[in-house]
C-alpha cells in the first residue's frame, strides 16, 4: 500500500475515516463530546476547521493546514499536521478502549484525505458533510443532528470553527441555508465523496 500524501501547510483537505470493520466509534453522546474536546486540544494547533460531522461509525472534516508562518506568528510550536491528527485519533482510541474494555486500533489506518482544489468543491463538500446524517437515514432533518457544525456556523457562540470564512464563501447565512436545502446537492457530489463514506 502506498504511503498517504502528507497534509500540506496551507492546503485545504477533506479528512474522513471510519471504525475498523465498520465498527461503531461513537456509542453514546459522551463519546461525541469527548472526541470534540480532544479535537479542540490537538487540531487548532495545526489546522483551521471549516466543517465537521460525526456519525456512529465514521466522520468527516474540512480543514486547512496552518502555514509555518501562522504557527510562528501565533506563538505555536510547529507541529506536523498529519502527526497531530494521528495523536488525536490515538488519544481517543486509548480512552475508548479503556471505557469499553477493548484492545487494538479503533480507526482504519491511515486516515483518508482528499485535497480541496476549488471554491465550488469547498461549498458542495460542506453541504454534503452536513447532510450526511440524513443521507444515511440517521435523522429526518440533517439540521437537527447535534454532532455537526451546521448550526454552529449559524450561531454566535464561541467556537474553533472558522464560521465567518464559511459564510463568506457562501455569501451570507441565508445563502448558506438555502444551498443546504437544494435536493440536488448530494447527487452533485457523486465521485467527490467516496461511496463508503457518503
């Protein structure tokens, strides 16, 4: 198997992964919240986050790797983005295994990543990420899924999500909401999100 491409500083990426053998990685509400707590500990050091969605057996993220200059300017110790994501997944796995008395890897390795190369792709991917719970039949209205960034982007509560950047890409909050309601959005993303993770 070829080694995955390292996350490029300044590059935008769709990062996604699932449990080994499609195993459940979020069994209950506290698991989702703990993953997000660890995410806030590890990832803002190396990447800006624009969207996320956590589902019982997989997750989707849209991030941009920080440049070395950004890390130095903000006083952060320069870290390898790929390694930092690995640290996040390892920390979550360790806690999950302890709670549920299991051993071994929880996530498929290596985690998947696709570089986002256009504004159109960026917008369509955000909508697809947020619509994922409805697409998988987990909920009738994706807007109500509590483990995604959809509502966070519309709120004014403190967050690590770069909501202003997202809204700028769409134009404003109304356009952002309207775009998500377009029934064709998921169909437009065929081939953009791998089928197993759609």
